[in-house]
C-alpha cells in the first residue's frame, strides 16, 4: 500500500487535476496553484479537467511522465516499484471519464485500492470489476514521477506511448476550439500507432462533431482493437441518431449499455428517442425512466416526465 498525501478537493483546478497534485506531493513537489489558475484563463466555461495541462505543469517543475496502455500485472508491478499509477476510468451520470490513483492491491481479497482525499478512507474494488471498467478506455495508465525513477519503467510499445500523449494534446486543442489542428494531431497519432483504439475513437468523435460520415469507420476501427470501447459504441449511436437511422442508433446504444449500464445517464434518453421513432413506446418509456433515475437533477426532467406520462 502506498501512503499518499491528503489533498483538499478545493485545491483542484481544471489545469491542475487533483490526481496530479496528489502524485506530485507524494514525490515532495508542491506545484504552484497560481500557475495553474493563470493557464485556466484560456479555458472559460470548461467543466472537468485538462489532464495534459497538469502533466506539463508537473514536467516544467522537474517530474517526467509516461502515458501507457497497461495490464493488471503491470499495474501491480508499478505499485510495487513505489510509483502511484493514475488510471482513466468510466464516469457516472453525465461525466464521461474520471482519473483515479491506485494506492495498492490485495492479492488475498483480489481487490484494487483507490485513493480518496479523506483521512482513513480507501476505496476497494474487486479486481475483475476494476479490470472490466478499466478496459473500456484501453487500460490507460499515467505515470508521473522523478526522471530517474521513471527511467526504470520500460514501455513495451514506445510508439503507443507517443500516440497516447498526442491523444491528450488533441483534447486540449479541441477545448481551445482548434478542431482542425486536433484532427491533424490525431491523424499523426494513428500514423505512429495504427492500432490505438483511444486515438481512433477520439478521431471518430471529432469527425462526428462535424457531421462527417467518416466518423463511422474510425469508431468501427476503434472497436476492432478494443471490443469493450464503450465510447465508440455510444458515438456510433449518436451518429446514427443524428442521421435518423433509428434501428442502428438503438443497436449501438444497446451495445454500449451492455458493456456498462451505469456509465452515462443521457444514453438512455437517446436510446429512448430512437425507440420512440420506431414506435417502441413501452421500451422508450422504460429508457426515459432509467434516464431520470441516473440523472435525478436533469435540466429536462419535467419534459421527460411529461413524455413518460403521454406514453
């Protein structure tokens, strides 16, 4: 078990995610919050965290980083080396993803331990359940550590590591509304590593935002390399809903829900709309109900309740 420092949640900033602050302090480095606040001015009205900004802030102050696709075995090995790994996991309600620090594991109980920013609190998840959730986003593992310590980690696939980093850079460009630049960065990432499911899914998403039918081939390629890629199935559902191909929209939403029924509440509303357009009123009604259970504070709650009443 790694003993990680307690960090208050109000110390988080969109450009300095809590996980980066915790890991940096674990290594004895207190990153300047003022610098993160200054960078954040470039991102007005942005929710969540911009991980690459936090990574680069840590690098500017002496740490190094790797962004890897990993396995449970390698995750445990990293913990045994004294390096706290950051993993990308599914979000809940309307949060697509979240980052978590792994503080340890229990071989007897077969659990993976997560860091919580509260005294004497550790989150334990059954290893199999953790791995299923981790697989949805390609088992991404982010390591931030002093260069001499990180040099002991030898990535098996250095091209994939470079490709992964470009994924994070492309997300920053997208948030800066530089969509063409973001797309070009992702295409470069695919040239570096053609089987990077995360890159393919991200490119599919950005093309989908432009209503380009090319989105479909990238989502499908992403699924080819990661059968558990929830976001690719959801993206295909969104694409087909937009072009009013309701049977395909329903099919792909259903495949995403089969992978993880609790990941993203709004997917039930979308599948409900696709079903309603096919006159599947009973199934649509159940989807709208599930949407409200998972999203109790949804801004369109009254409209959905009215729709349920009419079905």
